[in-house]
C-alpha cells in the first residue's frame, strides 16, 4: 500500500509504538520520517506544525487496533489534522479486521468513517484463521495497487487450498454477524469481571485485554499458575505497544463460553 501510493505523500508521521511491519514498510519509499508519541493527537499536531514543510503532504501511519495494549487509534482526530494539509492516514488493521465495526471491516468501520483519505490493510491470519496480508476495495483501486507495487509484480500466488480456506473464512465472517455479537458479549463480560477484581481496564470492544505490570503483581508467576490450571495467556515483554514492565495479554474468542471466562476470572481472583 505504501509503496504503490508513495507519490501521494511526502513526509511520514508514525506512532512510535507502531508494529514492526509499518517501520519496515517505510524503507520501501525513501520518505522523511517523524515519530510521534503513542496515540497522542496533541503531539502529532505539534509535530505537523514544526516538522512538515510548506509544500509537503503528510501521511500518518499507525496500527488500528494495537496488538498488546488493545488500544484503538483515534482515527477521526488523525484525519481532522491531516486532511486540511492534503494528507492521508494508513492503518495496519491486522487485529481489527473481522472484529471491529458493525460489518467487521476494522477500525474505520468501528468509527463509521468512509473516507478516501483513510486506507487500511489487514491480514487473513488473525480473526479469520487464514493466511497472508489483505487489501480490499473496488476493482479499480485493487488494479491500481497491482500496477504500481513491485511487490506484486511477478510474485507467486498463494497455494489454492490456502486461498480457498481464506475465502471461506471471509464468507463466514460476512454471513454470520452473530459471531461478532458473541465476541462483543464475551469481551464485555470478561472486562467487567476483571475490573471488579481491581484491574484498570477501559470498556472497549477490543478482544485484546492487557493486564499491565504493577509493583505488587508478578506477571511471571500469574501466567505460570494459570497455565498449570489449564488456562493459556501470553506474557509479553518487548512487542509493539507493550506497557513498561511487560503485560499479560488475554485474547478473547467468540466461541469462549461464559463458564470458561468465569473460570478465568475466578482463578485470577484466587491468584492475585
């Protein structure tokens, strides 16, 4: 996406906690790069004022849904800043596709935003259980990307069984919105349960729940004890958007039962 549209922007502003893949993508277009503080609209505004030259068009790069913190980028605020400057916002929506929004289309869908100044990419490998990156849109847009990206020119296609599985996953996501409703219900239930135990969490539709490191909370011991009780969580130290000191990352599924979620809450209550 960045490579195929590099002529549309001159200066890239990137969330400093953006995923590694966004930083790697920057190397393909040889543009000036300015990081801004994580999710800070104020810092982005200040950087646009001080770092963007008069003739430059900005591109803001960010995750849509951050992979460890579970935070959602303030897309509308970013667009309000860059559109008057002829700029755009690109989101890595790997963790949001299939999850956020009334149609499961990701962060922009979650905010009800449909704007040519915002483009997103995703993956088939998270919520959809498939394989490979994904860009979507009308055929004219896809053909444009195909013609202008050397990554696609002459590249080998995915194996047919992989494509078939991914296509089926997209079909299921489109035809069964009850899966997202079930996920939303599970997320709300677990977040409320953990908040009742004293954890500081936002009420958010994000299925990524982040328990931050605290002085009186040993995350290593908690993860190990949960695993011994048959509950798998991920202890993260240095991945993008990980809070200082690390975090216990809990991933909620649409097919988790209330009994399973309550069991998690009860076990954490006993262990902390």
